[in-house]
């Protein structure tokens, strides 16, 4: 499971040719730390409910609000994380499969009963900001940590998106619903302070002019 987090991210949309070149270069510089499938359900205010791929400027007041998501790994929904991203920091809390199913059915009282501040903050978001499940993302992530560098690089492939949030806990149903979407690929660089010049040169050589947007509709 990917647990390393840094305060800054840069994302690039890449092609299959870029992916092959980057994977070869990264594998020679650092061992692959993880190779896992990820299923993620993002939440957003109903006021900004958009289809995947749509772009909208965020209202100034929304930029400081926490972003919540649920995720699990390797098609195993028995281990779920509720994550909150805010001001470059990520916090997570365990959620059971039964609690997640209750949440998808609109039952939220259990969040208030929890003594976990993150779960209580999520309940506040659901009620005060009227957060709703926005988009369901699935992808495979390979991560590489460069030795001696305060950063890691992730290659995300087979990216699929769906608005059928009730399919979140059923990987097989999700795969059928999103068949044919597997061509999209992304690279993410997560770092604390700066990206070394040699890494930027490598990116320009292997994936030129493919810098992508920052946004909540992308794997994170």
C-alpha cells in the first residue's frame, strides 16, 4: 500500500511510449516499491458535481476546504481508508467494509458516534458542505523512491472513471462498467521542497511537454 506522502505534487499525462521509457529509466535508478491496484471514491460538494474530465475553476473558498476520499487496494475492500487532504497534508482513518456500505446507503450517524476527529470532520463536510460521492477512479500504481532524494515517482496506468459510486466495493462490476477506458496514463512526482534538475531533464527526455493539471479528479 502506498503510504508515503509529500506536500507537493506534479502530474503529467503520458502515452504508452512515455510509460515504457519512464519505467525503464526509473527501474534502473530505483527499485519498484509497490505495484498495486487502487480503487478510490472522491467526494465533492453538489455545487461542483462534474463529469470526469470536466474542468472548472474552484471558488476561492473551496480551495482551503479538505478533500475527502475513500480507497482500498488490490481488490480487497476489507481494508478501507478514509483520507483527508488539506494544505498539503494527508491524514487517514480506517473504515470497515460494513461502515462503508452504510455510508454508500446514506447512513452517516456512525461517523458522529466515532471518537476519531477525522471521521467527525467528514460528517461535518457531508452535512455542512453537502458533500456527495463525485467520481470513482480505478488504476494500477507503480511507485519508485529515488535513493537519497526526498521524493517519489508514481506511474498510474489503466485509469478508469465511473459515476456509479454504488459499484465502489465491487471491483468486477466496476471493471465491466468501465471496459475500454484503460488507455489513460499518468505520472506523479511527490516531493517536499524541490525536484532535482536531473529528474526534470529525464522527464523532458522521456515525456516532453506533457505537464498536466493539478486537480481532485485525478489519482492521488
